[in-house]
C-alpha cells in the first residue's frame, strides 16, 4: 500500500494540506540513473533554484518513463533492457581477459622461436600458437557486444535525448547562427502538439512529406554531436578492424576497450572531469606554452644550432667522440622547435639538452660572451616554460579536481542534511523525532521528492474533469490544457487502455507556491503539541499558585485573629511593681 498510494503536502494560500493519490504504474520506469542525475544536476544555490530546476525536469522525466514503458511492451527490447547491467559487465571483463592474453602471449619471433637474444633483430611479432584462436573467439564475442551496446544506446538513450533537444529548440526563438539554421525544424515536425493536431485533422501535404527527410537528417546530426555515442562507436569500429585486418598486430587494437574502466569507476570519471572541466583554460595555457617553445626554438636556431643533443657524446679512450652521434643539430626551425619541445619538457631543463661551452668562448665564432647567452637562454626557458607555464597547467588540473571534489561533498551534505522540498535542516526534524530519525521519516513519508514527481505524472494521466480541489489547484500552478488553435477546445488522446484523456503541457512560467517551502505539517503538529504541553504546565503552575495563595491567606488570617485576641488580654505584674506601671502595661 505504501508503494501504490502516495501522499504529498501542498501549500494552499499558506495553509498546508495533504493530497493523496494512486501512484501510476508508469512511475516504475523511473531509473536510478535519472534520479541521481536530477539530484546532482539541480542548482543548489537556494531552495528557489532547486525547486525550479526540479519542476522543469518533470516533463522530460515523464517522457523518459513513457519511453521505458514502450521498451517493456516489446518482449525483445525488454530483454535487452533487463540485461543491460549484465551485458556491460561481460563486455568489460571480456576486454580485460583479451588484453591479459595479449599481455602474456604476444612475443617477437626470432629464428622460428619466441626466445630472442640480445643481438637478434626484433622484426616479426605474433601471438603464441594455441592462443590465437582463443583471442579470435573472444574478439568475436566482444564485437557482438560492442555492436549491441551501440544499437541499444541509440534505442534507450539516444532517441529520448534527440527528441528532447528537438522539442527544446522548437520553444526557443530562432537564433541567427549557422547551427540554429542547420537544426531548425518547422513546428509541425518539432512540436508534438502540432503533430497531434495534424493527425486529428488529417493534414498531409507534400511539403510535410519532404520535410520528414530533414527531420531524420536533424536527428542524425544531434546523434553525432553526442560524445558518448562516438566513444561507443569508436570501440565498435576498432573491434571490427581488429577482426578484419590480417596483420599480426591487429588484435592489439583491442586495448582501446580497456578505456571502458572510466565508465565503471566514479573516481576515474572525476579525474578526467578535472581535466576537461577547465578545458578552455588548459588549451589556452598550452597554446601559450607552444608559442614560447616556438620562440625558444627560433632563438636556438639562430644562436646555438650545433649545441643541441639528445645525450652526451660517447667516451672512448677517455675522450669524447667527435662528432657526437647523439647530437641533434638544428638544421631548420622546425627541427629546432621539436628538439626544444621534446628535450625541454621531458627533462624539465633545456640546458640538459645542450652541449657545454667553455668560459673562454666557444662555437664557430669564438664569441667570449656566448656562454652568458646560453645561461640566459636556458634560465629563461626554465623560469617561463618549465616553472611558470607548466605549474599553471598542473595547478589548474589540481585545483579543478579539488573544486569538483568539494562540490561533490557539498552536494552530498546538502542531500543528507536538508529537505529537498521544504529546505529545513536535518537537525530540526531529528530533535523532534522519537529515535533521532525524524529527518529520515520526513523525507520518506512527508516530503518525498519523487512522490511530488509521481503526483505530476498522476495529474498528467488523470482526466481534468475528475480532479479534486487540491489537484485542480496544483494543476493551475504547473500545467495547462492543450487546445486547438482554431476551435480552442481541449485536445484529447486515447491511451493504450482505450481511455480518453486531455493533453496537458507545462506552463511557460511554473508557480512554485504549491510547494511547502520552509514549512512542514510534522513540525506544525509537533509545535502544536509542545504548545499544548506548555499551556498545561502553565495552568498547573497557576493552579498551584492559587492554592498556595489561599493557604497563605488562611494562615495570615489565623495570625491576625490571634493578634487581636492577644491585644485584649492583660499581662499580670508582680506586686512589687510600681502602681503606674501595673496600671498601664498591656500586651
């Protein structure tokens, strides 16, 4: 019953009330990945932005659930939907197994054996006999899974993503850019409402038929702009090439599949995101580094063309061999720039890649100051390129990683420490709870954010005439009926059960006043109980005070009466006392 009946708290003119509803069966198709995406992608700057982003996602999540339901209706597609996690694991572990075989059994062949001496030429390599067939079989299995992954990605995620982008762009004004002109579609193709109207009126024109070719072309363009689609496609293409190419090294292309480890590790995804998140900054800094390397290459070409070397000269008989077989003479600016790029960045110091110059001069011109030019040259490279620019690049990556980690921790703290709907902190509910779990009960039973999404699905599927008062109020704040532009009558559609229901669409400006922001019935009930208990305590104190006052008044009355009685009594004095004292002394 808890899973079939939902309840949400609705703020209506500042008064909280509960709305009960039957959770539609369509809500079963809301995936955990979509839930996590909503939790991590909403703008958590304040409660207003959180609820705004959440409300704007209602329609896309509704369409996603309908798409998942359609997949289940087809037995063949439902099998792939249910076995998605299993297939992903098999694909990844099979890639590890293939590369493990390549690691252990791929060798160079020398004199028809796989044992090569130190002086033998390493020319031909291949996998050891007996293992090639196993690698081929596993590669075929991997290719089958790769093709299946690509096809299923288009079916499950690609189509909803494409439709969402088309609908989103149709609601925006036409921008004066090349991309906007390429992906622009007429309303009868981009807007589902116009499509429904065209089907009801039976509108079929030759121009519309021709435009469908443009629709498919735009869908293909949107699909090709998806990065994950290209990564899956690259894995499929590499696998096919590894099977078709007859070269012995073709199977080594399958090592690309090991990059799938990023899809199975959140930590590695954060590492890659730290590089790509500030990609524009890194690219600009790297571009500046290349410009500086080019400058140093030009200066080296002019002043030190014969001093560059990959390694110091070999020594024979206690003397360096001349010319240096390990030298890298700069015969062109291109070559000199490559040497500066390779040796300067790899060794971190360009001076290590240059031959020594004596203090008395050196070089072909015998310039006595050439050693000072070399010192300035190498020192500037070390300061500008090796120290400043490279540390800027590494600093950006490290700072971005720390920023993303801090943001992730902040999101997790916000999820676990504040109600998504009302924005009240966790400790407020935990203090009022019996066992310290008041917050968990609150976000599960009272302000379950997914129940609010299910309530919106419920309103979209229920007939407008059957709404209750509270449902009509929420509908007026979030949705509106789709009407025929000519007759202004509400448009209806027939679901798979044959029941007719009005078409609804979200308002352009959604009103958030129906959310119980900064309020919860649990807190109000607890506050009322606390007020009642406090009132009872005050009444008890008042009653005790009255009783004490009555008792005190009674005691004082007794004391007064005793005083009056004593004032009329005479205290006898001894006979020896004077007469005037005996006559005038009274108590």
